[in-house]
């Protein structure tokens, strides 16, 4: 048979898990080879986080432009060139970033191999690209193959029935977008098109949308969604779809009766499945759990000591920053300077809905479940000067601190800037800071971040602005 090339560390997949692991391992002295079957940058940069945020941004600008503003601004003849928006998203955002990642890999002397990798055994992978195949014998491996959308039988992706990838590149702005699945991905894309002028109907099987965020946080999001004409059916079971050249008619059961909603596009976003089923893991001793995920220890090691797994193929939330962080841990472990790390303690999660939702660490529900002696304190953006001056005085900041030590153990934000503001609170949690540490830190005025200081003062019993 063919001769196998001997390599040191191989990373399979170049998403936010894989490319970060590869660069860090190279920085720590490893000779690294990265294998990518599709696009450098993975789901996140090409068809996930980044292009979705780009379209969400276009939606915000469009919505602002078509809405008469309370400060007297009225625009007329507003027109959105959708083709231009798509080109901008691809050329100025996605391609810039993926090109940058490829450059960084090269700068760190990481060998990039294009092709589909699969394991022959615990030490060897086969990489196929077209008619070519190459064998690699490795010392260490980091699997970072990510995930793909779940397809459900009656709703196969074709034509006007799309997954999140299709929804990011629709040929036109839908007149009426039907979304099956009101999780973060479905709701973010639904909100983007709602802002872009589509009618949007969300059909969700659970009794609530946006799992992972509590009812109090979601309320302003739902209010905004409904105010713009968005429709949400919860505890609703999608049964079938009839597609014609012009439209899609989705039949679902809700409140015990069958209903049909007809739109021109259907987005099916009912979850993602790990890419662990087709990479030859059956030829190795790597164990998968019941969800097809690879269980890892706190240095991202699988049950086979020289094979590591990171990102969406490991248990826990499917988030890009989780993948990257795990990539750094695995790279450090392989290079012999592993630091055990409680990754999930303050892993932040964000939904880029209107308004943004962000959470880190404990929540009001989790402190109840764990019987923690802790309390939540809440401060509204309505009392924040900056929020008022940008006409976004909606939502609140919530800090959760330990009653005895006053250490911050959790935080949630709904409202303007939530996605950026949450990092200060993760930093505080990771470093055991107290609410007093936060309130004694000078926050510049006027900023949204001042509301964090105000919430901390409230927790200290020394509130000024409420
Ligand atoms: P991936 O990014 O999935 O990358 C895996 C890579 O491995 C892919 O490039 C794939 O081609 C390659 N690969 C797979 N199998 C093989 C093989 N056999 N051989 C070679 N290469 C292979 N997360 C956030 O944190 N914030 C967000 O705002 C956010 N928004 C999202 C929006 C959308 C629409 C979607 C779909 C996802 C979003 N996510 C977001 C989730 C985020 O994209 C994932 O958590 C993240 O990409 C996971 O990174 P990863 O490195 O594990 O895998």
C-alpha cells in the first residue's frame, strides 16, 4: 500500500476550534498539520457566527432607516440592494476573515492539507481529495470536525426549504419566512429577516423559544418580535410541508388542532449533529456517548490518550468561543503545559436577537437548583444615560452574588451592547471578584457599562441611580 507520511500533531477541521488549536500548538513548539475538507474557518466564519451577524447588522440598519425616529429623523424611498448586501457579507466580511486565518496558519508554519480525513486506526488517518489520497501517521491528534444541521424526514432541505446555510444566502428577502425551531439560530435568523421586512412565523415544539435564557430576559425580545408582526407558535409540532414553485405550506399541530401557514421560504433549524459518524472512529478505540459526542477530560483528551477532541463534537453548548478555548487547552496539553481548567463555569452565551441576550455563570434557576446561598440584583437600562441617548433604554443587567463572600457567580444582560458587556462579568467571575470590586472600579460616563457598576452598587446596598 501507499507509504504513510509521519507527522507530529494533526488537527482535523479548521473551524474556531481547529485553527486556534493549530496556531497555539505551533506557538508552543509543535510541528502541526491541519486537514480541512471544505472551507478554512469552518462553520463559524463561513456559514455561522460571522455571516449571520453581518445580516443581522444589515437588518438593524434597514429597520432604523424605515422607522420614523423619535428624534425627528424620517427617511423616504429607502431601498435595500440585497445583492449588494450579499456581496458585502461574502467579500468584505467572510472572505477577509477566512483569508486572514489562512495567512495566520501559514505564518505559524502550519501545513494545510485539503481533503476529507478519516481514521484507519489509533495512529493513522487517510485524507481523500478527489482521486488523490494521502496517509498520515501521527503522534497526537486533535479532532475538531464540528457539526452540521439536523435534517428531519418530512422536511428535507431542497428548493425553498433551507437550513441555516441556505437562509444566509437566499436569492431574495422572503415575503414570508416560516421557521421551524425557535432556538438561538432559528430566532436570530428569523429576527434578521423580520428587520429586513419579511413576515416571520416561528414554529417551536417546546413551550418556549430561545432555550438557555429565562422568561424575564426573553420578554423584551418577544415584545419587539411581535410588535414587528412576527408570529410565534410554541408547543407546536410541525407535521408536513407542501412545496410549489412559489411557496411552502407548512402544516403543524398546535393547541390540539391542525393549522397551515404558507410562506415563500422555510428555514428548518431544529438542532445540529456532531460530525463524528463519518470519520472512521469505528476503526479507533475512541468512545462516543449516546449523542455521538466525544467525552473528554479537562485537558480535552478522549479515552485514547493521544487523541483529543474540541468544539461542537464535545458535550456542552455548541459555541465558537468554547471551541477556541478548548483548542488552546488541547494545544497546551499536547505541548506539556496543560492547566486544568473548569471551562464551563463562566462560559458566556449570547443570542444576537433584538434585544441582545447574554449570560455567564449561574442564573436565578441554577442557584435554586443547586441551593446556593446567593441573590440576584437587577438594574434597568431605562436608568442609564447612554442607553437613553442612543434610544435603546430597554432591558436590564442582572448580577448574582454569593451572600456570604459577595463574590460574583453569575450575570445576565438583555439590552443594548449585551454581547460586549458580558465579558467584564466573565472576567469578574473567573477571578473571584466581588460586587464591591466592580463598584469600586471607575466606569467611564456615559456608557452602557456604567449600568454594571450601578448593579454592583445595588448589590452592595449603596445604589445611586435606582
Ligand atoms: P466547525 O466550525 O463546525 O468546523 C469544523 C470544520 O471541520 C469544518 O470546516 C469542516 O469542513 C471540517 N471537517 C469536518 N469533517 C472533516 C473531515 N472528515 N476531514 C476534514 N475536515 C473536516 N457560535 C457562537 O459562539 N456565536 C454565534 O454567534 C454563533 N452563530 C451561529 C450561527 C449559525 C447560523 C450557525 C450554524 C452556528 C453558529 N454558532 C455560533 C455556532 C458555531 O458556528 C460553532 O459552535 C462553531 O463553528 C464550532 O466550531 P468547531 O471548530 O467545533 O467546528
